[in-house]
């Protein structure tokens, strides 16, 4: 049966010392995440690789041990948010830990998108513990100069 670890952390998570993570937590509080029953304190921030092609932005997020049903991927404005829960897969009462380095609990990662994307055609694929999100590019018309005719009054 999958479950969270009942052991309290011996030290506070490193995320509390990181100013970027504090900013993310404050944003979650402002967005009302706590009111919806979501905790703003993840236990792990997954690693990512992000690269672009001429047609898309591709983000690969390491999430080993996370079930597909536990993934939540959302896009709002220019931010991709990935949330998940990673459960333990063994009963603590029957195991005598010699070493335990893997983390369990809530995972969250917010990624600022470097250019406009087509939110209607985003695709996510989860395979072998890696979530691959493909975000198709759209032309950013704000950066294109356009001549404006000046009229006489």
C-alpha cells in the first residue's frame, strides 16, 4: 500500500532557505492554494531539462516513482506548474532502514516560459519516470516592428 512517511523530517527542508522557493510559496498563498486544501510546502523540487526547437519548447521533468494519476500539469499566463505526490511503496513497520535517501511527499515545480506558446496544443507524455511537456511556439507579434501611418487633422 502506498503512503506518506510518518517520520517527521529531522531538519527543515532546504526549500525554506531558498529565496526563490519562498517567492513561489508566497505566490501559492496569494493564489489561494491553502484555501483549496493544498499545502504550499513541497518536500521535493524535481530537476528539469528545458530546450527549444524552431517549432516548440520542450521541458523534461524527472519524477521517478510518481504515478501518472498523481500528476497535475497546468499552464497559466507564462508559467507552467507541475505538481505531484510521490508515495512510499513499503510498510515502515516491517522495514529496518539502513539508509534512506529517496524523498517522498509533495513535489512542485513552476517554470517561467521564455516565449509565447500555443496553450491549446500542449502535450505531456510520462514515460520511465520522466514527464516530457511539449509546448508549441506561437509568433510573438509584440516584438515585430510595424509602421504606423500618421494622419493630418
